[in-house]
């Protein structure tokens, strides 16, 4: 479980940083697009996913 969350966190951080560097604005649609795929990756840990993503997004 921790491995899944860690990999998801790394992927999310890379995606968000790339989006931030490209446009200097965080595009809302691609970020919202993370949630369905993240839910698939996390499987039963879908309730944890927003708790992992939101602190990263707010950090930027």
C-alpha cells in the first residue's frame, strides 16, 4: 500500500511540475483527469488519493 501511494505521489508531482513549468498556470482539466486514473492505480485506496494529491497541489 505504501509503495502504491509513493509511486502515485511521485507521478503526480512530476505531472504537476511539468504542467506548472509549461504554462505557469495549472490547467484544471488535466489535473482533474488524474483522479480517475489514480483511482484505478490505487484500487481500493481511492479515499487516500485526494489526501495525497491536495497537499501537493496546494504546495504550488
